[in-house]
C-alpha cells in the first residue's frame, strides 16, 4: 500500500468532529504507510499492530481498524470475533487496496471489512471515510446504550407501530417479568391480549381515542398475566413522530397492584376507624392546640349531655357545663390534663373530675394523649371520656332502673370443681372444663387450678379457699378467669365443705357472670339516660299503679319518687289522664301498634294545667300483660307558641302581600306617568324591592309546612330520582339559557318531607338567579358510601356563595355578624332536617357552589 505523501502533508492535521478519545488500529505492512496514516489521523489515538505478532497478545481495543491486503489474512478471524462480540455495536474495519487488488477486495466486503479504500488517495478522502465510519459507530454505541437502558429499566417499556393494528415491535425485560410473556410471544401482536373479563372499558376507550388522535394518554386498568392472574397496570403512552409523520407509540407500564391494594386497605382501615370512632361506647373527643373540641363522637355528646353542634367548637371548660374537682369544688382549668399533654407530649391516664350539666352532676374519667402531625409536631390532644357516675350510685337506684326497663339477667353457664387436699388433685366437670377450654378428663394440681385465674385475682381466690379449709364455712368471690384461648371471663366462685370418711373434700361451682357484668354496664347507661332526661318517665302495673318514676316525674309533681310508688295514676295525674291511658291500653291489645301517643292535661305541683304528650308502650312478663311504660313531654309552651306563630304568620303574610301589592301598583303608576329619570329610577327600585318581598312571602307560603320540626306524617317514602328529574324538566323550560344536566338512577327511594320537590326547585332557581350568564347546573342522585343514605348534589359554576352566608346555613344558626339575605335556603335546610337528613354547602372548584343533601334511605 502507498499513501500519497503530498496528500498527507497538505491535509489538515485534525478531522472535523473527531474525538481524541477514539482509537484507530493500524494493521498495515509498510512502516512508511503506517507513519503517513498516523500523521494524517493525528486527531485520534492511533495504535499500530505489526505483522509477525500473530501469536502475541490479542488485538488491542479500537474504535476503527485500518488493515491492508497483506495483513488482512492474519487478523481476519480476530476482527470477525471482535465484531461478533460487539453485538449491535458497530465495529468498523477499512480494507486498503491498491488498484490491481480491487477485484479481490470486492469479495472481502462480503466478509469482515465494512469499506474498501483504494490507495493512493487524497487525505480528505481518507479522513472523510474514517470520520463517516466513526460517526456510524458513535450512533450505534448511543443506540446500544439506549437499548440497554430500556432493557434494564424497572418499568415496562413497549414500542408499537402506528399503522395497521399497532403491533408490538419491542418489549423490555421488565415487561416480560411483569406479564410473564416472552418477547417472541408478543412481538407482532396488539397489546389487547393483556385485557380480560375485569378490564374496565373506560380506560381502554381513552387509550383508543389517544391512539386515533396521535396524542399522549395515561390510564390505570386491569390487565392479565400469561398465567391468568390479574394485575393493575398504570399505563402511559406517547406518540413518536418522524418528519411530522406519526410512526410509533412508546408505552410505559408500572405494576400498581400493591399500590392499589394498599390504597384499598387504607380506605377500608379509614372507614373502620371512623366506624369505631362513632360506635365506641367510650366518649372520644379531639381538641386542637387551643383546647377547643373539633371532633366528638356520639358517646361524647351523650356523656357531656349536649348536642354535637353545641359540643364542637367549644373549649373543654366551656360555660355550657361546669367542671368540679373530686371534692365538688369549681375546677381550675389549668388543672385539666390537656395542658400537660400538650407541653410534655406524654399521655395522662385516669384523670377524674365532675361535670354539672342541666342541674345534674356526672363523674368522668379522662385519658388524654397527644396528637402529632406528619412532621411529628404536636397539633392537638385526643381524649377518651368515660362516664363513671354509675359506679357512685346506690344499689337502690340500680334496682329501680332494672325494673324500669323490665330486664332480667341471663342465667349463666355453671361448672363444678372438686379438690381433694390429700392427693392435691382438682377435677373439673364438663361445664367448667368447657368454660376454661380444657378436656374434662384432665386432672390438675391445686396450683395449676389457681393458675387459671387472673393474676390480680388469684390471691383473692386462694385466700378464700384457705379460709374454706380452715373454717369449713362457705366462701364465695367474684373474680376473673382466663381461658386457654386467652379470653378473660368474669365468674362467681362458690365453695363448700363435704364431709368424707377419710377427711373432707371441697366442692364448689364456677358461674360465668361475664354477660351479667356487661349487662350491668348497659343498664347503667340506660339509668343515666332516664335520670338525665327532662321528659317524665314512669312505669305502671296492670292496675295503673306507679312502680317506678324518674326524677323529672317527681319534680313535675313536687314529690319524692319513692312517695309515688303504689299510687294510682288517677290520684296523681287525674281521671282524664287515667281514662286516656285505659283507652290506649285497649288499642295496644287490639294489635294496632307497638306504642301509641296521647295528649292530656296534667296538673303540676303549682296547680297549673299543663298539656302533656305521652307515649305509651306495654310491658309483659311471661307473655302476659304486666303494665305500661310512659314517656311524657310537656308541650304546653310549644303548642301555645305554635298557635301564636301561626296567627302571626297568617297576618304578616296577608298584610305583607296586600301592602306590597299596593306599593307595587303605585310604583308602576309612577313609572307610567313620569319622564323624570331620577323619579323613574326610584320607582323602578321600589318595584324591584316589592317584587322581591312578594317572592319572599310566596317562598314562605310554599314552605310553611317545613317550619314545623315535629310533623312526622309529612315525611314520606319518595323516589328522589323522579323528584329531581321532574324539577330539571320544568327548569329547562323556565330557563332555556341555562345548561342543566341530571345524573340519577331509575329508582332512589328515601324518606323525605312532602316539600322535597320544592326544595330541589328552590336550589335550581337560586343557582340560576345568582349564577350570571352561561350558568351550568349539574344535579346528581347517588347512594352514599354507606347503605343508609341517598345523596342529592346540586353544583353550579356561578360566582359562589360568600362564607358569611354559607357558614350560618351549614351551622344552622345566625348571629349578628353571620347571617343570610333570604329565606329560600333556610327553608331547604329545615325541610331536609325535618326529613332526618342533613345539608352541606361547599365551594365548587374553580368556581361555583355545591349543595349536598343527605336523606335516610327507605
């Protein structure tokens, strides 16, 4: 080979785009040619391989090899192996030939060489050919890097063609591992083979639309592995364009099965914790850093004797209830445990204090613990509040409560034991063995038998047995017993001495009283309810004589509860009340209802006649009539107030309509008879104001039945979905400029006030009136997460409701600083409240308002 010296000398000394890190291997025979090539390619790292070293070290690493015909046979196999090991990385080999060698070189191109260079040749040609091959190598290295990155990525990566049925052209290792399919099984197929029976059609349709439009998409859907097991696939696709033409789609798949499971578990645990919070028999309250109660369960409001709406937002030492210490003296708020918990972060247990609510004192035990945020900072306190008043009450009151509710204790299972002190052996009967959880044929030592009792109670049981052995007198104790399954049961243990020929044998019984203990706690709660209520509660025997009466009944009559026992009801409440009770008992016997209500006049301790509404239910013993239970409520003031309000309502509404009609007529006359702009503007303002007042009066008239919170007969079974559809149908005709949509099932039955259709109509009217131009209103009817509610939502895109108007409606009360400007939404709230439902108003992001009504499902 001969390289042109002139071309080498006149050529530039560095190749454009060359990298000094790239290595060129020269495997040419002539030293002069090697020198000229090295000088020509000085922009690269040049390594020389000389002939005669075939048995020496292997070929060094290189990015491009230049070999001549003389040297080629010696390195051909090594070059071929090097190119084979490189895989998809391009390893260029240039074969230099003289003019008479070109025919032989043409055959070589079918083997290892990638290019043939006829020499001598200009330096520019040589550098251009070298740089071109190196550029191809650089691209192959980059592509190989990309492929390795894709193959080793932790998420599944797929590439599909954009034409025909979008077949797969590439899948990486993570995709194979995720789906269980080998590349050879999926390349050439559409990805729909991953779908199955539980694959939702909605994300599939989203993907289809994105593919059709050549856009990105991200969905989460159920796919199936090769073995048939389902998994959650979080899939993102992105289009690939080449010269503005869509050629491929790249997909990224993530197995989100664990994440979905954890999310579902979190939702389930959250619901469980919420249910536990609400159903816990222990009062639970959450206080913020200012010791204001921000959450309280039903038990807490019952213990504090106040409605939840009163409890929430109040400090624990609120004026609605007075706190006292163990001696009955006013409690210093600084002594409450919440400050200590907040400052130290430590839990406070067993803090006892008294609380006076409605002239009644209760004793509470509080356990308080800190609440921390995600950053570990203390944000409040959670308190468990237990009413322990019953533990301080006398046995007489507990017995009265037991008889009042006509409850009897269940007879517990009883087992027997026998101890022979001579052999130190203890035998259990089958009943006791079943209670403890052992085989009834097992014989225990005395120590083993004592070991079944709770560690705190074992010394008591052991001491009682020692007294039995020592004195021979019958012994009995109440204690706890631990079964082999780890359950703790309350038992009554009794022991006696049985004379025997060879010495005494001790026998006894163990009676399970766990349910009796639990029942006792339940009855204590009933006692608190009965004794703290303002209603008059009493029981009469089958001769209508008093058996029990609560404090409210005694206070009404100005007598001691015990003085009423044995008195005939006619001597206490009068003949008319007695006769009404007899008629009600006859109606109950006829089977018309389980309980009935009557209204009678009762004379109180001052001699004043009071109108009472009394609910009567019969009680029986052994299937026979044993008397009645009566719950009476003084409705005198309520009925008088209702009568006065009714008169006032009729007069005001009648006069309001008449006066407003007159004012409106005069305003119209002024508008028709004057050309003065100021006068016309004032008259128009008067006309608008009178129209609004007349509309207000009409709203009050239509919703008048919703004002009464005690009219239960107006709450009826209704198909709420039909009510909403009827309103929407009429609203579309009345407001053609508004966009009104509805999403409701065919049937959604709930118990609602008879004005409920007016309620929905009022919400739509309100949204249109205040919504402005291009108002959009969306109505929906759904079953709530729980099985007991139907939810109606009315959402609009209007300007939204100011917080000063929304807060009174959400809380149900107005104040001088927080009030609303109309009656319509108040009537909506009252109608829903009368239906035993609830209403909530929240912002609709980014604009508008959502009003949510919840009704009890029928």
